[in-house]
C-alpha cells in the first residue's frame, strides 16, 4: 500500500513517510493509492473484538509496519485502564424518530471521540520516525476547535522523540475544554490561545507546514513538523475501525443481519469523522447514506445542497464549538475521490478557496455528493430542545454535538421518509464536557462555575461525570499565552529554542 497526494497524483510514499510528514509538501493531503476491499471478510471480522479488528484493518494500510509492530501499537493505545473493556459502546434510542443507535466514542481519557485516534497516533508516529527519518524529533502542530487539542496533548504527553504545540481560539472552546488544555501535564507540551476563530488557527498552522524557511530552521536543529489533526492519515485511519465495530455490534445484538445496509449520521466540522465512514463504505461496509450534521456554521450543509463551497459568511460561536469551522479540510479527500482523482482540478478548487473564499465543483461531482450525503443543520435553540427531548423521551443525556446529529437525523427521516434503515449516530463527547449548555437544556443555570454545574447535573439526572473531568478542579493552570494569529511561527520557534536570526 502506497500513498499519493490529493494535489499531486504522481507522488508515491510509504505509510510511515506520510504519517511522519503529516501533509504533502505542496499542501495536499495523503490518500491510499487504492482502498482494500474486505467485503468477503465481513463474516470473519464480525467475530473480532475491538482491538483485534483494529489490528486487521491497520495491517491492510500500514504495509511497511510488521504485524507485531501494529499489535504493539494497538496494545499500548487501547488499554482497559484508558478505555475500559470495550473502547466504544452502541446504545439504542428506542423511543426516538426512525431507527437510531448512538455510537458512544467518548470513553477514553479526554472524554471525546478524538481519543480513539489520538491514543494510537503517537505510537504510529514514533514507529514511522524510526523507519523514515531516524534521529529526527517530531514537532506535532495542532490547531483545535476544542477536543483534538486535549486528546493530542494527552496522547503525546512525554512520548520520547516528540514535542506537541497546540493552538486554539481564545473564545471558541468550552470552559471545560480550555481548562483541560491549560492544565495539561507533560514536559513536551505547549498550549497557546489565538485571538480569532478555529479557521484562523488552522490556516496559520497550514501555512507553517508549507513554509520553506521554517522547514529549514527546524531541519538545522534536527526537528520535523508533523500533524495530529485529521489531515494526518495516521489520525484518520483509526476512525475507520469504529464504524466496522458498530456495524458488527448491531449484528451481534440481532438488530441487523450481516450484509444489511445502514446509514451513518455524524456531527462534523472538519469532515474527518464522516470521511472515515465513507472510507469504510468503500472498503465494503454496507452503508447506504451519510447524514452530515452541521450547526449554524452550515458551510457543509450548503455545499451538499448546492455544490458550491463558500466560506464567505458570518462565523457563529455556538454551543457545539468543536464544529465551529468554515474550512473543512478533509472534504478535499472526498472531492479528490469523487472527481476521479483529478489532482489538477482539485488544486484549482483549493486555490480558489484560499484566494477567493469559494469554489464550485460542477454538476457531475455535486450529483455524486448528493447521492451519498444528506446535509442538514441545527442551531443552538434546537440543540437545546433536542437535549431536553432526548432526556425526557429516552432518559439519555447527550452533549451538544451529539444533539446536533440527532436533530439532523430527524430532519433526514422527515424529508426522505426513510425511518426504517438502522442508523448509527456518532456520539462524539461526554455531556459533561459541555456541562453549562447541557444543564441549561434541563433547567436554568444558576452558577457560573463549571464544577458546581457538574455537581448539579449529576444530582439532577442521577448520572456520573467522568472522574478525569472532575479532577481538573484541583489542577494548576500551566498555560496562559494568548497571541495574534500572525505570531504563531514566532511562538513555535521560541518554544523550540530556535533563534530566528
């Protein structure tokens, strides 16, 4: 298995090279040369637990890793101490519209779905560095809308041969997400807030990745940039696994028969989580339709409806901040596939997005997108209503992002009449990560303090907050820096001890 770039189809690299590098030199994203089919192997895969299933899928893509190396990575990442007996859980919503099942992806150390990839990426990366650039120290650059930052910090904490630098929008994450990052332990981690939104942080990081001067400065000091965002194939690959696992869990529970089609609904901003489901489908998992759920920053919903991607719009800070994104990086990978892997056309679209703020994929690609994807959005008011309704109807507490997906799934059922197809809804975070908004959906919030609100939500619902969130109350804040977005490069050099001169 080799990999090529969305913006240069002639490139051929090994898995270890693309994981170490993160992004292609010309700004493209790495994709597999071909996607392996496992359709004939579904009966065998059905019998596997999560960890064994992960090994089998990773082996198909990481062909310059040995099976023992992959097994070691899985063993170190998905421990019972971090995730419990099973890293993910499937929960049915029996009293809800349609035929939905929540795929809980937030039982890891930072209480968000990003743990599923960012607990194993550090192990992939350290193996990749040994193979492709021995002796180099990786500098992991992360732009985060909340969850990726903490998950990357926790995953890479004190991992030898790595340093982690996280940028987040100062007013664009929840108080709990900010506290998780600001109190992060570890000798190799740095956290910095940016005056701006997530797109400002992400654009700054992308520019740094392709800055030749920065690249030379790092090389002179034996550093190498890499990424923990889902632009890195090593981050996206682990997300494919849990869609297979969820499907097989429905089979084992007698909810569906092997070979029966399902839908997948995902709350998404950067398009990585839903893209992983698309790749699972291309490998042979019977997925019929993808339901792409946006919040008020509905650039993806509008794109699916029109074929025009246009980031020239008002940016909203919402109660689902991990989706507050107007530049969805991973959409590039989907468009590369649907355009017949035409890197020249794809490059024109991406250049138009960067320079003019929009692009139009034309009728042919638009129709392909609409055949596969349904797009909808849910504003904060409806998010609040959905949290309350799901609690009242199901006695189930969901976070704001999951509520967006539940709401948009209901829109899908209403508009299409497809109420029978079993649908997996990605539940991406613990409700306690967004406690003020979740509590506020059930009763007026009297306190401003996050930890008082956690205690009140526990009392009100009889549920328990994850201990790793409650423990943050007593942890000291380590990181206070707030910068303008154009100061990101300078901050990186200072953090690494590199003289700009």
